[in-house]
């Protein structure tokens, strides 16, 4: 037996176990390669990759040390007696190898793979192999099987509700925080909307980042339930909820690899929503040359796939193809996006009209899930809820129920990006704007990002400001400036050609 020790090391979803080279319970000379071990002593064994050290200050010969992820899972105090044994490779890896060879997997195989991932039996390298193999091709029944497996063992049940709604955007469009406005409108109408959201994956700010400027989003299961029951709407970071656990692990590897396979994306989105107890979903698919989805043909394939999986799992899906050719709203970055959201909810004259109109359109589609509302009335009901102030009242109620946040400040380092010529803004490159915002530090600091003053179709004079960069860190600021000098992300047609 060995004495358990905790090493405060974060390995980004990889379980690591450390023993001394002179370990009293195991002959490390027999270990010739990367080794997975089972650690016993808790309620159930946990799995970790074995690391060997000569440093007795880290771990003594009679100790076994675990990093943060593994120590949290074993749920034992330091000093507890534990033992370890070599763990054979998970049997489900044979299914991954079959997928690499081009085979179609059945539901049982996807279940086994996802269960092993959730149990931390897969390394990040194993998960990457699975993602690449399944990303090459998946049949619609395979996407269904993967979705069912990703839902996991725990789902929210809203017993008294016949209709539970949500909205999700496939992303790729800077700004575009319609989710928060939609939640306020739909909750004000009375339909329950348990909005599960994420922090930034590849964009400047996820919905959870933006809403965290206004309220606490890291809710546990009890708080999630109570806020929804009290306010009819809640906006929570799904990472803090006990749902779709394997999907959280997979997403972290996807983010590192930069993978955006649409079949896996559909599985991930629908699994999270089904685990949250959602019965009716509006799926926003923005299409644009620099968006995540490039063409209408591609969007139609995603729409049909989502509808097929939804039908098979008893979820009603309204997949809407929208314009993703330029940013939505003026702000890019959590603080600036939250500002835009509140301007819309407060009916301010300078509220971004594109954000306003898209929010009303999508909220209207959700409201029309209610059989009491005639088709085509949703937009007008949504607008009345916004203009009357009821949506703002509901949003304030949600903010205070979740816990109002202290207001973060915008970054103090700024630069105005000016137009080199007079003319018309022909296009804005979403990917470039997002990259500049990320380099400015938007994924690390809520107050970093871009404030856009000109949109597509606007006339601009030479020397007029197109957008302003905000940074909170001098190194980030330098990186953003360097990126802008290479490509500012705006295409302007000289007025002389008109």
C-alpha cells in the first residue's frame, strides 16, 4: 500500500499519478513505456498515466501522488492508503481502430468509447485519435449513436413542463450574443428556458463569458433549478453542471486541435440540450465566407442531420439559416458585448439594430413553439415584450437570482483603427476580427476586445475610425497591433468607383 498525496498540478483533463523511482510497492524497472494504472482505495478505481520521479520532495518512496484532476476524482484525503496496478488498454480502443480503418460503428461501440472517456481511461492522445477517425466520415445513425452516448447518465427533468425551450448558435460570427436577449424575452413570455452556455472555445467570448459580466454563471444543479423555477429563465456555464461529462473532456481536446467537424458538433450541441431537459430547440446556423459554415449547401446538410437526430430523440428542432457574413452587434469581447445586450434590453436609441432584429426574429421562432400562439405572431409578441420593458424586468430578475457581478472595466490600452481611404465598407472578415480580438486578450480579460463603429454598407471618410482595440496587457496589445498592421479585416471600396 502507498500513502496518498496531492500535487497541485493541473494537466488539462489528463489524470497523472506520480511515484518515486525507489517506490516501495512497485518495481519501476519493469516499466518500459507510457503506462496507464488503476488506483484503488476509493469507492471505485480511477485511471491515470504513471509518472516516475527521483525527487523525494515531490513524492517519497512510500507515497503515490495525484494531480488535481485525479485527486478530485478519487475523493480521498491525503494520507489514505491506496494501491496501484497496471491497467490494460481500454477494450473500446479496438473500435477506434476500426473507425480509423473506415468502418461504421454501432451504438454499443460508441457507448463503450464515451463511457471510457468519461471514466478517464482515454488519454488526450486517444481522444484525438477518436476525433480524427470519426471526423473523416460518420453516417447519420452514427451521429445519433454518438449523441445518445454523450448525453450521459444524468439528465434534468422538468416534470411539470410540456415545453422546455432553448436556442443555440453554431458560432463563427463575432459578437452575436442574441442568446441573452432571447432568454429574457422568452422567460418574460413564460416558456421555461434553461440556457446552457459555454465559455470561450475559439471566439473572443462565449455566452457564459459575456453573461458573467452581468451575473454569476457558475451554478450548481440546485441553483440552476431554483433560478429557472423562480424566473422561468437561467443562463449557466454548462461546465459546472453534472451533465454530458464526456463531452466536456472531448471539447477540451477539440479546442486544442482546432477541430470543427459539423457531425461531432451536432452531436455535442444536442447532447447538452437533451441532458438539460430541453424539448424544443431553435438552432441558428449562420452562413458566410468567413463564418464556421461557409455555404447554404453545407448549412442544409447540418440542418437535415440535426432534424434527423432530433426526431429520433423526441426533440423538436427549428433549424434556421441566417446571415453570418459580418459581426452582429458592435462589441466583440465580453464587456462590450454585455453593453450591447443591455442597450437592446433597455430600448436605447443607439442599440445595435442588427443584434436587436436578429434577437427578435429568433425569439419569435421560439415563442411559436407554444401551440397557443399562431404562426407568424412570434416576432410581434417578442417585440412587444421587449418594447414594454417586460424583457428587461425579467433579465434583472435573473441577474439578481443568479448573483449580480461586479462590473469589470474596459482595458486601458486602446488604438483606433482608421480607414485608409474614403468609400463604402464592402466586407468585414469575421475570422480576422475574431483573431485580432483574441490577440488583444479577449479570451483572458473580459475588458479586452474590439468596438466596431462601421459595418458593411456604411460610408466612411478617409481617416475615420473603423473600430477601436481595447487591451488590458501590453504584450497582448502589441500582438493585436501587429495583426492589424498586416490585415485590419475591413475591405473598403474607394468612392471614386461609384
